[in-house]
């Protein structure tokens, strides 16, 4: 492959088995660390999330959102999911935690309330493990493609977290 300065990739992992996909992204990460600029278009969002610096979400040739994952999460205001083992009976007795209940072992918490909820959970001896998941790229993609109506949010206009130029096509573009 050489040492490209710019690499354009369209759905590069389609048809690859998991080992080949891992090797592909290892190569992409090396190229990126050596200074290559990489534009990667993909619909396989879980595979690219850990390899990107910024994401651009496109629909119908129009840019819907662009920025780092942190910027896109902040703009979307999607909740953080907290998985807590031992949460079950605590929810019945705690009005703060009850309002965020997704099910007997999960809470969906606004980012702004995350630390308060975590402090509260850590005060309970019944909690044996915690796992925190911010909104992933797939959830962000769904949010921005649904005009910001996913998860009960108001519809946004076009979102842009950076002033990078748009790439126009009918799929989302993810740049590394």
C-alpha cells in the first residue's frame, strides 16, 4: 500500500472475516499514526468507532452532523447507560434512581446527572459491579438521521461541530 498522504476508502470491510477486518484496521491505524489522512465511508459503525477521530453523518447527500464523537454526543444529549449488578430492589426505594430506570439492571441517565447517579450507586452495598456506556456511533447515527427525534429529543437543524468540508454522497462518511 505504500505511504499514502490521503486514503479514500468506501465500505472497505464488506465481505471480510473478523480476522481480516482486525488486520485491516491495524494497517489503517498504522497509516494514520504515520500521518496519513483517511476518509472512510462505512455502514458498519461498530467496527469503525474505535478507529476514528471525527465522524460526518450524511443522508440524501446532505451533511447532518460532523465532529468528534464527544462533540456529537454533547450536541445530541443522548443519555449514558449505566449497567449495575444488584440494582433491582434499590430502584423501588430510591426516587432519584427510579426516574432513570430502563430495566432492573440498567439506568439511562443524562450526561449532566451521571456523576451524581454514580455517587448514589456507590453508596449501596448491594451494587456488585458497574459498567458505563456513552451513546455509541450507531445511536448517534440513528439520532441524527431521525432529525434528532430519537430518544425523545427535539428536532435539530443541521449540526456541525467543526468547520471541515462536507463530503456528499448517500452514506455516512467517517474520517480517521
